[in-house]
C-alpha cells in the first residue's frame, strides 16, 4: 500500500504542476502595437496582406471622409508604414476631419494604389470609436483595380494648392461679372488628384470664357481675405494660395513655359531683383497708357525656372504707339533706372529681366532669360539680322589722315542705314565676344529681306566691296571683320541666334 500511495501522490503532484501553470499566449510580431496613441485622435493599426510593398500608398475611404474606392487619393487619409514592421500600417483619424454626422460606424475600406481595393470588399465598422484608443484591423488580401474616374468640368478650371490653413476656402470674382456669385463667392470644395497631388478646384463655367476678373480668396466670409489676383478666363490655371497671397504654379508634370493667349503685345518682367510685386508704367505717344503711375498691374504671374514672372498684355488697340516702359515695384519707391522705348505692334513678346541694381536685361525667349540669369551670354534677337563687327582695316585711311570714322551703307530691300554714306559704326553697341571687342547692331527686317553692306570712311572717298546679308530661316547672326581686303567672316559662335 505504501508504494501505491507514493505513486498516487506523485501523479497528483504532476497533475497540479501542469494544470496550475498556464503557458503565455503567443503574440506574433505583426500583432504588437507599432504606433503611440494620441489623446486627440483615433488610431487604426492595419495588418496588411503578405507581399504588400513597403512603398505602397494605402488609403482609407468611407462615408466618414467622403472618399470612395474610385476617388480615394487624399493626403489626409493615407496610411503610414510602421517603422520597424513591414506588415503593419497606421493612421491617426481626427474627428474634425470627418464629414458632419458621419463616423467609423458607417463603414470604411482600404485601398492599395498598387493592388486595388481590399478583398472581400466588406466594410469594417467601429462602433463608438474613442479618442486616444488603438484599434487593430486586418486586411485579408488586395483585389481589383481602383481607378480614379475622369471628372467632367464646366469650362476652364482653377486648381488650387490650398496652403492657407483656413477652416474653409472660398473665391469671389469681380470685374466683367461676379462669376462665382455674390460675396464671399463659391466655396472651393471639389477634390481632384493629378499625378498624385491633391488639388481643390472650382470651374469657371464655359459661358464665362474670355472674361477679365479679379479673384479674391477668403475664408468663406469669416473675416480674412487676400489681395485681388487678376486673371483672364482663357485657360486652366494652377494656383498656390497661402496666408500671404496667391501665385501661379506649373501644371503637375509640366515644366514648360506657360502657353497663354495675349491681348496684343505682351511684356514679361522677371523679378530677379526680388521686389515681390511689379507694375508697368508707360508714357510717350500717349502718357499714362493703361493707367497712371505706378501704371498697370500684371495681367498674370507665375513661377518658372526658379524666378517670379509677371506679364502685361498691352492691348491690341494700342498698336502703332511708341511708348517708354518703366518697371517699378508697384509704387513702392523703386523703379528701373533705364527706360525701355518700344514701338507697339500687335503680336510681339518682350522679355525684360529686372536686376537688383535697377537695370534691365532684355532676352528673346524663356530659355534665353534663364541663361542670362545664370550668367550666360545674352541671346540674339531672332527677329533681326545681327551684325557683329571687328574693325581692323587700314585701307580706308586717307592719304592725308591717319584716322577715319568707319560707316556702313546698306542697299537692297531698303536703305536701312539711311542715304550714303550710311550709319557711323560708332553708333553700334560694344559687345565682348571672346575678348575681340566687337561692335553689335540689329537690322530690323522681315524674313526674305536682303542687304548689301558697303563699309566706307564716312563718305571721304574710300570704300570696300559689297558684303551681302539676308534674313533667312533660321535667322542668322553675322560675325565679320573689316580688313584691307574687304569683309571676311569670323569663326566665332558664342552668340548664335535662337528660335
């Protein structure tokens, strides 16, 4: 009996050992919390299917945020991958971002930009989700493609990168018409994702095409507004709106120069002086043309190549007038020192760089502007023949004089330098080309014009043989040297003309 008793005691003790000590429950790594909770937010930690890329963009959609599985890209509702766990993503949800009257109890889904909607697409729900709490959700697998549908717009569209931080954004337009209604205008509530960037938008309306308006962005009539922004409804426009103002930005993925239809001649002023604002005053045949001092405000503005560009449509009705152009900081006390004189035509485009020393530099294309701003050579006007002249002739010296004044006469399409003996070379602009000390002159002409140049000693009895130049396509710059044997071309190309 003693042996049986000892065995029974041992068996009971062994049973108590196994039944009295429970093993710890296994917790897999992806099930462990990965994000800290926040007292003012609801935290969702989402376990994603195996194979989900750490670089994938995953969004939450539902009635609570007004997004769906077709229109799902919104930076406010994109999940963040856990720092130390590729299987878990998280997102903080703030009730102030919810659609009024909606909550997580109304159902929500997750969308992978790479793999599509979660599958099965059965909405998750959280009843009475609490601030400061963490909720863990599992996505079984990704399913079909989720595509953002094309949005039909009414006329041209204003896309807005809203950086104001205001609770609400509205835009009022006045001028030719109050196209968004009376003050404070139309709330900017449309959302469109373009190349991964989320914009707010408002349609101008096809019936308003061509109208000139001033746009006033405001916090939906709650007491804050920005200065007027002038705009002609002739294109889609992308704007960045901040508490300090409005600026035009390039269309996503488009780094080309904006293609804008203009009214008559257009003057581009590039703000290399960083004035921050610009106006253009004109006087000449008509004083105060397009407005008294400080002149007209920009027709539009935008950023391109790292600089602020303002443009001014001078008006086709002003063709034929000769005007002085004075760029200034919109009456703030600073203006350019030199005055550009210009004969208005109907379709010319002028580029002036406003420099910090209050001078201006002219260029003849957007690329030419950027090259000049980068310290490169100023390009040649492609609308003219350009003569770059080095004078080293001795043959024109008279027998009685050891010096002479070189002149150039042109005949052909016209006597463009006047009657014989023509224009004195001293009237040409000095140009530094490879240290050669050239003189430079634009011949104003049209395609097909041809001239014969006769260099002479200002009509005092000596001249060189004719030298032919012509305005062909593409336009040509002539680099020439006046020698004892006549005119010979120079082999230099630092100022080759551009189109």
